[in-house]
């Protein structure tokens, strides 16, 4: 795993946008895996800024989101389809028909998972998957004890996740307890993964992910097994890592190697 520690949240967003930009430049018709939540908003703002001011184009790209609440209409303010339209898709040039979010209103929700998997396969798989992480180590809505071999399916949310996400719902508003989520195996098939986490509330989950044992109790820990994962975090989220000095040293060495031998992996102008 590559662990990049940057001083603060905004710096992680700029670095994450660099990675997305390089991906789009190297393969304009790439398939992006996208995430909702507070963490990627700064990344999406930076991508919108680059689209407007530097001509960064998504016109040939496609996207698949990780998850959606069961029972929420796509226009509901808390639905993840609405989130993605509001926070990203309405402000860039990706064709809306090339953007995919699981259907939380599928007539038969048990069939939506396999149908979503088939669409990902038809698109040739995910080139770059963006992930957040829950304070309990979940990725997508794969809660602790989710099968590490799981596919897109319905999950029952934990009390912890429902509490963490209650801040987005109005007092007294019904909050779904079920969601449809890409599975852990689905996520692991992405060619490249970029996990973003900032703030002290994520420090324990990050320590368990990077330095703990691989276990379904911390679903993100399976990423230790992935060939090309970057954990991009701020100082606060890194605060419980034991080997942070080593990670900083590795990233200085890696940067020097890329600059010398694979400059095409750097964003333009660097
Ligand atoms: P957050 O959520 O970005 O709002 O902290 C992350 C997650 O639950 O995956």
C-alpha cells in the first residue's frame, strides 16, 4: 500500500485530483468508481475547478458509484444520485447517461446487485475507484463482518453508520437502514484504488486498515491485498499510525523515481 500523508484536508483533495487528472489524461475513456460522503466533496470541487479553468474533460469517461440507500427516490435530497448530480455531474461534461448509481427503488432490490455487476463488467471494469472510509472501517456500505468476497447486494447498516450519517437528515426525517452497495470483491477488482480520509475521527480506522490484520471486522483492511492502492490522508487521520515516518520517507523516494522514470504519471505542469 502507498500511504501519502499531507498536512490538511484541502491538500489531500488537490493530490487526489492530480491522480484523477492523470488517469483521465492517460485514458480519456476510463471508468471511475465514485464515492459519496463529506470526504470527497473537496476533491469534486477541485475537479470542477480544473474542468472550468484548465479544460479537464470527462466527456469520454463513465462512472459507477459505490452505493445508494434503499427506498430513496433519486431526487430525494439525501439520495446518493442526487448528491452526485449536485456535487459533481451537473458541473462537468460527463454524459449523465454514462454515470451509474445503484437503483434504490428497483422493483426487486435483490436483482439490482447482479444487474449492477453486469453493467460494471460490460464497461470493462473500474480503472480508478475512489473510496472514503467509515469510522468503523467500512468501505462503500460494507459494514464490519461483510464477506471479503462479497458482490453488489443489499446491506443492513450498523447503528454506528446510521448515527454517523444522521447529520445529513432532518430531525424526525425517516433514515433508511438498508442500502445497496458494491461488494468488497467488486471493489477489489478495480485496477487502482484511492482511499481518502481526513480528521481524527478516522485515525483508528486508518491504523487498523494499514497496520492491522486483514479482517472482515475492518473491511478496508482487505486493501492490503490490492495491487495498487493509495491511502491519501491528512495528519489527523494519520495520527495513530506507528510507521508514519517510514511512509513519508517512502513517498519522497517514490516521487523522485516517478519524476525521473515515469513523468507521464505526473499532472501537467509539475
Ligand atoms: P464521510 O463518510 O466521508 O462522510 O466521513 C465516509 C464513509 O462512510 O464511507
